[in-house]
C-alpha cells in the first residue's frame, strides 16, 4: 500500500470517522489518467495550487484540496459526503473544510519526511558506492563525531573491519587531539593526524568541511600518505604488564603465564572474546622479551580485504599486479628480528594459512611477483576470539597450522568473570579521560557503580572505555549518577530506561543529543534503526528527525 493510501485510511478512521464527510487521496498521475475526472479542473489545481469545488446537478459538492510538498502540488485530497448524509455535509461544510486543510498540511509534511528518508537512504547508497571505488583511504565523519562512511583502505590502516567502524565514534579511528584539530577547521586544508591505534604513526590528510545552511554537517577526510616511516615502529612506546589493571585471580593467572613465556621464542596464541585486551597482552609479552628493542608489528587478519591481505603480509615486487608501482616490503619483513602479532587469525583464508605454515617451518617468505626467498627471524603471536577447534573440524582452519600456533595458549578472561577489577578499571579510565578532555576529576556514586557492576559487558574493556568516556564528557557535576550512564547499561531494566529517557528529553540538549547518538549507534543510522530509536524515546520518526536537525546530528 502506498503512503497516500495509508494516510487516506488513517484520515477516514481517525479524523473523519464521526463526520458526514469521507476523503480520498489521488496522486497527480492517478488523477490525470482517470477517465471520470474533469481533467481541465485538475490541471488548474496542479498549476495554481488552489482548492476547487465541483458541483454536479442534483448532488452535494465535492471539494478538492491540493497536497503540497516544497510548494509543489503532488496529490489532491477529495472531500465528498458519505451516503445519505448530503444535507448534514452541506450544513457542516465550513468545519469539514478546516479538517481537510489540516489533513492536507499533515499529509504534505509526512510525505516530505517520507521522501527525505528515501533521499537520505539513496544518498547513503551512492556515497557507499563511490567510497568503494576509490583507492585512497578516506572517511566521512559527522560534526558530532560519528563515522558515517569509510572505505576498506582506511579501515585496514586502523586494523579494523569497515562494517565495525561504521556508526562508531571517531575515537575508534583517530586520537582525541586529532579530532579536536579537525573541529577547529572551517575550510579545506591539510593537517597531520594520528590513528587511534598508533600502528601506522602520523598521517597526512586533506580535511574538507561539508556545510549545509552555513553550518558544518560533516568532514571528508582523505589520507594522502604516512608521515612516520614504518622503520620507526620499533621506537614507539609499547604497553607493558605493569599497565594491565586488575587484581582478579583469573587475570593474575593470565599475566603470570604470559610473563613466564615472554623471554622465549615459542609461538603464543592469545584466546579471549573481542575487547578483552589481547593486543595489550601481545605488546606486553614483546616488551618483556629479548626482542624488545626490535620491531613489534601488528596486522588484523579480519580487517583487511582478503585480496589485499597477502600483499600486506608478504609484500610485493614492482609490477606484480595493477597498482603495484614500486617494491613494498610486507609485515613479516618489517618485523624481522622482532615480533609479529597476527590478530583474528581465525579469519585468515585457507590459502594464506598454508603460507603462514611455511613461514613457521622454513623461516622464509617470498614477495608477490618474486621467486626469491627472504630469510626472516620473527616471533609469532596470534590471537582469536573464535573456536578454532570447531573451525578445524569444519575444515575452515588447517589442523597442522593450528597445532603450530597453539604451542602456548593463554586465555584472557572476559570482564564479566573479573567483576572485582571493574572499580579499578573505571577509576583508571575516569582519570585518564578527564585528563585528556581537560575536565575536573569526577567520582562515581554508589548507585551508578552497582549498575555498572550488574551489567554483563558483552564488549568487555573496549565497551567499558566507551561507557566511561560517555559519562565523563556529559556529567557536568562532580558526581556521576545513574542519569549520567548511557542507555545500553540498562538493557535489562526497560521501565527505568524509558523513564530516564523522558527525563533526558526535558534536560540539557547536550544530554539529549548524546542519548540519540547512542541509540542510533546501537540500532543503526538507517531508517529502520531510526524507527527503533524513536520507539525507545517514545516519539514519532518525524519528531526524531526534527530533534536530529535541531541538535545538528
């Protein structure tokens, strides 16, 4: 059923139900093709935008009201009497006209919103298509710091999948100081930025603010080149075991096991859910090893497109494939004499697993486009959140490689199994984020702490960092209360959540803006996600769009 037919049904059931009138809505195409309609009169309505009255001999009049979208007549509302109620219709004509006028205004506004939704989805699809064809790393970020679009090239530099970064906060891609630098720009220019994970060092990027009605709506960031040579990776500061916060027995056991094997050269597999800190452990092992003065190189096997992963790992010769304009060493060569960390190895294609097995057995690699073997001396640390044993049974992971890389498995516990560490971690990140944001220190109320302790933390440390950053930035007082916490920690307490959202809508615009962004991050920035967010907020989709526009989201 079309939008106008749905709206026609609504008007007849809810607005004109107890009146002597009935309405029918016809689009331009339907009216101009209908054989029983005065075509000349309809053309005049579409041309002038004025309502008209049709009076047929021996019958009550029919009124035609134009429905306008952006001042253009797109449809007509026809108001006529119900059967056997012609006299009552004529006596209440003035009242019915007012109802019809309101109905037309309402229909036009709703249709425009519907069209805006379609235009927005179409625009997003076009942007996505353009981004996928460009080879330069780039992204589009809203003025509120939400990643609206990003291509695989930039996502791989950040060590993450494109689909994971979409809709995330910019803090998952760039450092806070880099984002502050971008927000200070009002015109197109080049600037030096730093990726959140620091793996690639500083980057040189072109930043283009995109404005609408003289206000900046978003920023297009195009990476031109790396500022820091890869050879400098061995000089960057890495994490150590001393930086791993917590007192729980499970965490202490994992640290003890990692420290015991750090000095050797055996292959280590770090196992744990996403966000538990596997890279933190990998860096700490390297920092305590005999290779600590040599490079530590990371590659996320799940974040880089499969057709690019082989080149990233082993490098290529000039002319090896389209776009290979010069020789390029791979991550294994860069990590020579040091450590390579293969994150999410469970996502590695089978044909590359065979090559990794050869590297472990023969300690040599070959660049793409070359038959020359290059000797390497690299310690391999792998990580996965997947059940590799099941993947081996399903023949999605090589059994021989599995035994080679799992010589020493270390299990990192999820946050829900180390609840005694939560107060320590929260306090640590509260101090850290307050310092970065140049905000006064805050303390956590007992109620808020209990709520955080009750939460199950499916995203582990990474999710907890986002939650702490949320309330540190939004809480204007000295104490973080229940109302300062994001919606996601209340997912098992819907009644309280809806009450708090209602309170938030009446409080500061900054808090309301954050709530809307968090809901859209949770349910998605597409139309269906907005509908779910509107439902949680207890408002219509049109109201949500108005608030988003008002708050520049």
